C-alpha cells in the first residue's frame, strides 16, 4: 500500500506543479484562474489526505475529494479547452487515487490494517 500512496502523492504534486504553471499574473481575473485556484486547493487537500489521514477515514474522504476533482475537471473540459493538459493530469490522479482507495478498502476489510 505504501507504493500506491507514494505513487498517488507524487502524481498529485506533479499535477499541482502543472496547474501552478497556468496560474500566472496573466490569468489573474480570468474565469479559468478561478477554476485553477480551486483545483490547486483540492489537490493540496488531497495530497495531505494521502499522507496523513487516519486509515479508517481515508477511503471515504478520498472518494469525496475525487468527486470534487471530477466536477472541477468537467468544468475545465466544458469551458477551457486550452487547459486540456491539466484535465489529463486530473484524469490520471482520479485513476491512481481511486486504485489507492480500493487497495486501502481491501486491506481494511481483510484485517491487514
């Protein structure tokens, strides 16, 4: 499970870096900046959850956070086609962190954690 956590955490951090590259002075005040700002906040919260959340609450909390990320990603896809590379990053996170949640749930139900 540590490998999955590490992989998910790295992917979230890499995506935060990609999003921050789009959050420049040139995008201040633009509609997409608002979405990017919200996305960074969600990613930051997700990164913290991955490395620190109590295992018993982790699966539920991760799934809630994934739903929030997916909603923001749908907005990005619908409104800001020039941010497709950010959307691709968020899709990868959704898959990797979703797998992490499944691994944690199986480990918990099997008494491994």
